[in-house]
């Protein structure tokens, strides 16, 4: 019987700030400490919207900063909404980041649920799935091919060369997000991995994993070789009422849906958090992206000291 693969733990990056201007020293200290504590990866999110209640650093910029001040920790984005970005510019930026980090990049992609934002970006929401698929194809080709001639519906290139290409070969791993049946099918058919959203519950995630495994088998891929991850918003605090209140406040600001906190997040003392995170691992997560949303440095220390070691022993 094959041995169980090690469970990995990532940490949410210092991206969201409610106090401006942002203190670069705090950002630096958090990133360096995440690596010192042994986390597998540090993660950011796309910030395509315009939420006036929070200050959010742009993802590629923050990961580039993190690459410069670390040497080991992997750098993840979950997820790029590539329909809002120029795929040529994005391919260039990410190839450069992968080179400078010596191959530590994990690229998450997704379609997103932001159809209302297309007008703000000068785009139409019509045929957004076709736009997504073409953008991803173009990015992969730019990363792997020479003298590329590409004739698509949205982009056309002739004899194009993107240099430098990514450090990782053939390119950085591409992990898909999304929860709709079509998104899960795309993840299995085109992705190198899947990451469940922080806005999805454990029950949602369990169903998504089952669907992806079925799609992988239908596509002739080995589910054991397909990484599956889950972002988890959480608060470690023996005072459950205080933790729940603060989570609801954050969800109300960031998602404008305070009620979502109770359905999708994990909170309570270390033992309770271990138990509930264990359910997510049992549902299929092999990388758990731990995402505190307040007192992030203090929460990261508690997670590293009192939660991750207990989960690692289970």
C-alpha cells in the first residue's frame, strides 16, 4: 500500500490592511517569520474589486516582495482572475517572478463571480468562459513555445518570444479555483491542482473534491498525483464568542456578508480548530491554507505552535 502523502500547511499573506498607510516593516517581519516557522507556502488573492473599507496590496507585487526577502517558502496566488488581466503582461510578470524566486511560484487561476466588474475593466462579460480558456492557452504557449504565432478570438500574435521563460519546466504549476460543475471539470482537464475557496464550507469542499476525482478518472489522470488544497479563514481563540464576533465583522467588511463567517470559517480554541481542520483534511485537502483575518502575526504564531503540530501527528 502506498504511503499517505504529507499534509502541507500554507499561510495567508499580509495583504489586507485596515490601517493606512501600510507599514512595510510589519509586512517584512510577517513574511520572514512565516518562512522561519516552516510554512510550506504564503498565499495572496486577486484584488479585482474596489472595496473602500479595506486596503489591499496587489498580489504579484506582494509576492515579488516576498520572493526578495525569503529563500525557501513557496509563493501562491489563489486565484488570478485572468479574464480581467492582459495574458501577455501576466505571462511576462509571472515568468519573471518565477525566475527571481528560483521556481517557487504556484499560479492559481479562476473565472470568478465578478461579472458586474467587466464594464469597469472595459470588457464585456459575454463569452467570458471563452476568454478565460483562450487567455490560459496563450499564457501556457508563451511560457513553453518559441516563435509563437497565435490566432485567437481575443488575441493574435506572430512570431512572438517571451524571454525569460519561467524557471520551472514546463511552467509553474497551475491550480484551478471555482466551485461550479463546469469549473471543476476545467480544473480536472486543464489544471495541475485544485484549491477550494475560503468562501466555501467544508461540506461544499468535500463535494467538490469528489467531483474532481471523478473528472480526473474520466480524463485518465491519477487523482493521487493531483494536489488538492483548501483556503480556511480561521481564528484561534478560547473565547469562542469573541472569535465569532470578530470573524463576522471581517466578513461583513470584506465580503459584505457577515453571515458567511459561521458557515465557512473555523474558530475556537486550539483543540477545536484542530478537530475542524481535521475534517477538511479528511475531505481531501493535502495542503491547508490557514488564513487568519485579524491579529495575523499573533494568529500565525499560535497556529505554528498549537495547531499545525497536532494536525501533523494525526
